[in-house]
């Protein structure tokens, strides 16, 4: 019989869910029974909600994927598989059988994620076996103009958020006259709720390297940087291994693959500043300075890192390059829409059943992403909105769920495509609170250079905070709108220019929630604690006195073993009693 | 008091003369003691010939740099969007309560723990999430917090 192979997903999300314990258990089993199976590590196939995930290969059952595996379960499940029986529990995907998650994968189109969760990310041989570095060999036989023309024809648009034509950007950098040029990979991924770039770097680092090497060759750069946020230690570790392996096989370094082209690549770790994802700030940061954006023009293609022509692209943009070169612009254009060809990787999170990483063709309706690829809502609470584009984006409401995913359609809703974070919200999410959350974020992360961004976002945050505390007034809405307009006009970089978006979109689609907070002093979602009323249900209260002891203002009274009461005139709505009660005797509404 | 800058010297000499090295140098220097003390910053300024004001400007710009001593274990509460809508605030409150932090204090009296927030750890599908040193804990409830802290205190 063929050798059984067991692959354990060991990306950050898997490890956080306990995948290392499963891996160690399998190692122990192997130590006792050498040769019983092949043990391999891989990264993330995207179904983070099912982690820890183990994939089984090699029996007549074909590939079977198990989810939520524990060290105790793995042995028996593996035995069943070896015996040619579909494991009785924990199966999430099966090649030849129906399985609960088969559909989620079937509706995807994976080119950027083609190797993620399939190969061992630390193995260059695995990458090569899947066609890796073939595109580089092909590129080195082409002229620089031919490569750029192919990328331009593909219609690839920057995946870092703004959606600018990659081919056009490359043309500018290639045309710049200079002995020295740089290219940069933007792996700062600062949007909260986004983890696409992390997964690609952890799961298939060579794909990003290959794209960069091809780009450097096409644009005439001999040095490059990957700027990766420090919160991604595993991604950085995998990149280091990948760079060393690529250097050894002469895909990187002097005279690449025997040609006269040389390219050196460095990793720079971020130090925790969201604004450093902005390209000019990022370059300041690489130079060792405070990461403050500077005015453009000159654009990086003319004067970027250390004053030299520089081209900067996002991780996912780079990860598309090798595929396009191997398969051709026409094949890329066959996916997606006319103005937004190709695929897009999204990170699904929030109140969705299938949270994780997906890749879909552009042009797919948001509804299908949520209900077909993402498996619908997590609980019975109904869908309210999906937040796209992080702090620069906005909330798309239920009535616009049929909007298709392309740069222009999403922008028309007031949100933006952004880098690919999709946070799903249900009726238990307060939209004013969400707007306040994002303004708090941008207010904190504003570098302080532009007055409107520095002070304006703070004023917006103050107004939003007082609305959520029940102290809002009707003209606050007008004030928010006026501030938004001025911040957009008065800010130098994208941070300020887009900071008001979360407020503007929630005002546009959820004004009634703002009004409920302001006029009725009520939070319809039951989130804003200052607007809630806490009461004790006499029939459920057993008089354990836990809440009374917890209350910071001593407004709960009653004798032991008798129902207690909250003095509403003294209550500060901190919710401590609600959290303390073990008998569901306290209501909040 | 004379301080021994031997280890720091080794870091500095590895970086001296190269371009754009201030941030990685400070990151490595911070790893020595968990924070950047005033004498350390002054020493780096002298040896690297960079004005102390410029170094201070960089250190205060990036959230990773610390100017005061830190606890033995660093707890990072994820404040990402997915965590926010999954009650990350409740987790933070539970941490503050269990660590007995008062009045905005971030490090415990016994210097065992420092509590901080992080914009997003990128483990959104496990929200709400915290990271203690380099270990991530997901799908948390306030009730799970004492058990996690237990693992790190002795
Ligand atoms: C405040 C701010 C933060 C940004 N953060 C990122 C980021 O984390 N990752 C990224 O790729 N682009 C980010 N960008 C966009 C970059 O400035 C730049 O447009 C992008 O790296 C270009 O790559 P692309 O053309 O491949 O998309 C950010 C922009 C702004 C204004």
C-alpha cells in the first residue's frame, strides 16, 4: 500500500488553536512506530475556524481533511483512515466523499493561495515541485519590456488597497534613469481584521520572493526590502529561511541562475506604527526615521528610498506575478471583471461561521462570499453589515449584499476594497460603537503631521464617544459631517483622507441607530453600556450577594438568600453585576 | 553608578557604519533589558553619533519601544475589529481585575506582568485573542483568564 502522509497545519492560527500539541503527539507516535506514516508540516488552508487541521493522504480514500483535532483524537482517527474507513468524526473535507466543508473550497479560485496549506513552506523543493521558480526562468529569457507588457496587459491592480495598475507603476520605475533602484514589498498589514499577507508569507514565502525577483529584473533594481510588521514573528522566520534557500540555489544574489542580473533582498521589521503602511512613511521608516508621510510628487518611482527610484507593491500583488508570467495575461483576465481582473484574497472574520482566509474571483457578489464561501452567519442573529477596508473603509449594509467585488463597485458604496479584511457584523453589533472604534484607532495612529487629521479625528472621536454615552445632541451629526469633509480635504496622506469613511458610511446606512442613541438615549444593539438598564429578575435571583459585593458604587441591596434590587438612581451601568451573576438573574436592555 | 555596556557595544559595533540601522539597533538594544533606559539611549547617541533628540523622536514614534521597565511577561490584548465585536473589552477588564492593576497602572507591583494593547494580532478567526509573551490564546472568555495567568506565575 502507498505510504500514508499526515500533514499538520502549523500557521499562527493553527498554533494558537493547539496544532503544535497535535504535531508533537504524532512525532511521539512515529518514534514508537517508525515508518508508520510520513509526517509533514504545512501552513494554513484558510479554514481557521476548524483549526487545528490535519490532512491525511495516501489511502484508497484519497485526501481527507480533519478539523478541530486534539492530541487524544488523532491516533484513533488516523487508524480508521489507514484501515480505509472514512473517519467517523472530525472530517471537514474529503476528495471522494461528501463532507461538510467541501462546498466552501469549491466556490473559491486559488492562485495566490495555490500552495498555502499544501506545501511545507520551509521547503524550497516543495515549492519547485509545484512549478516554483519556473516563472523566473521564463522571465530571464524575456526582455524587460516584454515582462512589463505582460503585467500591464493582465490588468493586475495593486492589492494593498488603492488598486493602482501594477503594470503602469512598473513602467514608471523602469523608465527612471538611475544606477541604483530599489523595490519594496509592503508587508506591514496594519488594518485590524486583516491577515491575508501574513498567511501568504507564512504559507508560501517563495511565491512572494519569486514575484519580487522578477519585478527587480524587469525594473532594473538590484536591491529590495520586505517591510514586515513585527507582530508576525512566524512570517519573518519563514521569510528568512526562504531567502537563505533561494540564495543557495542562486535564485537570489549575484548572477542569478547564471545571468548577469543580481539582486539582494533584506527584511526590515516594523516597530509598531500603522501609518508606516503608507508608502512614503514606510520608506522613512526603512531609513531609520520617524515614519511620517511626505508629500508626493515626487513619486517613489522618481525619488523613493534614499532618494533613488523605488517601486513598492503589496505582498499579494507580488504573489500574483509568477502566476501571470507562467499562465499569461489572457488567462488572468479570464477571471474577474473587465476593470478588476483576477482574484482577491479576503480574510473573513467577525460573526461569520467560516472565518478564515479565502480567495475568490473578482466579480463575485458579497452575498456569495458570506453565504456560500463563508458558510453564513455564526449564530442565529441576523446579518447587519460587513466592514471592508479596515479604518479606511466602511460598512456595507444588508440591502447592498448583491454588490459585486470589484474596486469600482465597492467604492460606490462608500466603503473600499481595501486590502481584503471583511469583518461580518450581526444585530448584536452597534454601528455607532463600530464607528467610534475605528476613529479611536485612526486618532491613535495619526502621525500628527496634519492638523485636521491630528485634531479633527480627536474631535470626531469625542463626539462619537458622547453619543454612545447618551450625551449626544442632534446637531452632533452635522458636526461629524463637517469635520469629515475638512479632514478629507486637509490631510496629506491616505490615513487622514480616509479616516472619516467608517463614520460617513454608518451615517449613510445606519442613521437610525445614531438617532436612537441621540433622541431616545437607547442603543438598539444593546452594546453601549451607558444606555443600558440593568435589572434583577426576582424569580431568578437566589440572593447569593455576589453582585452586591462586586458593585463599585454599592447600589445593589438585599438580604442573603432574598432577591436583590438595583438602585437605578445610583447605577453607573458598568455591567459588573451582569458579568458576575451566575444565575442569569440580571437583564440588560 | 557605572553601567556595563559590553553587550550593547557588541550590538552597536555590528550596526555602525551601515545605513538605516537606528530602528533595528534600538530593537536589539531593547531586548537586553526589556526597555530602553536613559543611560542606554545616551550611550547609543554618543557611540552612533546621532543626536539624542532624534533617537528620542524615533523611540516615542513607534509603539514597540518602551521607556520604563517592563514586567517579566508581556500580555498583549488584541484590539482588532473582530476582537472588538467579540468583547475584547471584557477580556481586558478581566485581566485588569485579575492582575489587580489600579488607576491606569500597566505593570503589576511584583513586576511579573505588563499589560498592553495591540492593534491586531491577525488571528481574527480566534477572536477574542490575547498573546502572552509569544503564546497566543484564542476564543477567550473572561472566565478563562485566571487559568492562563496561572501558567505564567510562579
Ligand atoms: C495609512 C495607510 C496605511 C497603509 N497600509 C498598507 C499596508 O499595510 N499594506 C499595503 O500593502 N499597503 C498599505 N497602504 C498602501 C500603500 O501606501 C501603497 O499604496 C501600497 O503598498 C502599494 O502597493 P500595491 O500597488 O501593490 O497595492 C497604506 C496606505 C495608507 C495611506
